[in-house]
């Protein structure tokens, strides 16, 4: 029995297997509104047989976009655009779908990667960025504005109302983006947060705003909607955010009702030294899972079915996240199921492709009604 293909519950949502499609920015929205690209992209991934599809970083306010073409969920128009995409996807797939809600903080207002990824000036359609402290990501970049109490309150409310819109859209779960050097991570890390008020300084103070955001969102939507958090478990910089602080943060989130933790790393500082290699972030996930018992997603260069299976059977994580590997091979879960003796849900239009040697791959499809 494959453990990778065993069901798993996060709160009241049951995933058919442990494979999670990690959030991936598409830089293909117009004024934050999902486009036909999202229909194709999410439609494609919704047929992958994965256990959970997490929609890309979705900005809770326009200034929270990484690029002007980021997806957003801050208005009736952005909500309606996503509703159109989701209703088409839902006609043909019942894959559980989560959304990553995000604010890019000081890393906002940049060009899409294929346009170089550099800063977009205000005159070119960019905007003034905000952060815990007026410290730029790159020393030569213009400094972000340090958020005051009014700004903090505005952003907290933006997260809350995006959570409410997520619930209205009928999505299955929310992932809060507190990783990769974006706004909430910027509050956590002493490298980017040098405030001298109650939101900076001690670990308790640096965690205060991200925890307040979590708590307010949790209170704003019914408990049936699981809310989890993606973190960077370490900055990979001496004196920065690290695993020990991540464990304390995860425990605090757990107390507030966090449904899962998605363990990534890095992205906060250009000084990071990342020991990149297969599974390099899995030990971080394993530590957090061991210390907290929170449902944990491991992610990062997990590419082989047998390795993903081992991560689950060895108890290093409860779910595995795939990003680049599943863009490359959107049927990765089908192929993994074929290798490991698991089963995936496939649309009936494709049932005839089931390989002869894998008669059980799509379950007993002979008499199944759709
Ligand atoms: C095209 C692309 C877009 C990404 N966008 C996001 C994003 O929106 N939010 C996020 O947390 N991580 C994002 N990431 C990081 C991935 O979710 C993932 O953590 C990373 O790629 C490592 O997993 P992998 O080795 O399976 O690709 C992105 C990665 C890629 C390749």
C-alpha cells in the first residue's frame, strides 16, 4: 500500500493523496484579475491527480503584488474573475483547491521573471513598496516605507477580506504566505525587521503581526475552511530567521488553530547561502513536524515518486509539495501512482489511456458513473 497515495485530512478537507501542487506565480493577471491563462493552467493542473492544488501567491491589495501582472483578490472584479475560472475547473475536476494569500512587502513592484524581474519604477506602472522597516532587499534599491499603525491595520484587514472572498468562492483551504522574504516573513526576520515598537525586537514582537493576521483571518471564516501557513524555516544567513525560531512560530500558530505548515526556506536576503540539492528542505519540515505534530508539507527538489513515498513513510512530512516537477510533467501523480501501485482520479474523457499493465490506475472505471 502506497502511503503517498493514502488519503489525508487537513481539518475538514480530505485530500485523496499526499501530493500537493505548490503555489506558482503565473504573472498573467490583468489588474489582479485571473485570465484565460489561469483557466488553462489551473485546468491542466486540476487533471493531474494531485491531492491538493494551491493557487499561486494572490495579493490581498494591489501594493502587495510582486509584479503588476500578479493575481489578486481585493475587489469584486478580482473575485469575479477567479470565480469564472474556478467554475470552469469545477465542472470537470473535484481536486481540492487552496489559495495562497500574500503581500509582497518590500519585494513588490518588480517585473515578471521573463521581463528581467527588476524593479518597476513608479513612472512605469510600479508603486512605492512597504515593509516593517525602511530597508531595501538590495542595498541599491529604493527603500520601502516602514508601515505605521494605520498601514498595518489596512493590510490586516486586506488579509481578512481576501479570506472572506476565498470562502465565498468555495475554495477548500487558505495558505498564508509567510515565506520567501515577502511581507510577513519580513516581520519575522531580524534582518528585515528593525522596528523599535511592539512589532520589532524580540522574537515575540517580530511574530506579533503575522500572528495577528492569522488570528484575524481565522476568526473571519468558518472553521471548516482550513488555514495553513507557508514559512521559510531559515533565512540561510547568520543572525537571521532560523529553524529554532520557526519551531516557536509554528507552535504559536498551532495554538491559534493553524491547519498545516508548508516548509520552504530562504528568499529574505541576497546574502543567503543555500545548500541546494535534492530534498534540501525536507529536514526542516521533519524537525517542525517532530516538534509540533502539525500537518506538514515538505517541498523543494522532490522529483522522484519513490523519494516522495519515502518522505511520507519515514515520517518526515505528511504531504509533499511539487512545483517545477509538476509543471514539467503535469501527470506526475499518474506516473507516480503507476510506479507505486496507487490510484488517481482521472477524467472519463481520458480513461482509455490507462496502460494495460496498470488496470487499476484509475480505479474500477468499468461501471463508474460520472
Ligand atoms: C514558476 C514558479 C512560481 C513560483 N511562485 C510561488 C508562489 O507564488 N508562492 C510561493 O510560495 N512559492 C512560489 N514558488 C516556489 C515553489 O512553490 C516551490 O517552493 C519551489 O519551486 C521549490 O519546489 P520545486 O523544487 O518542486 O520546484 C514558485 C516557483 C516557481 C518555479
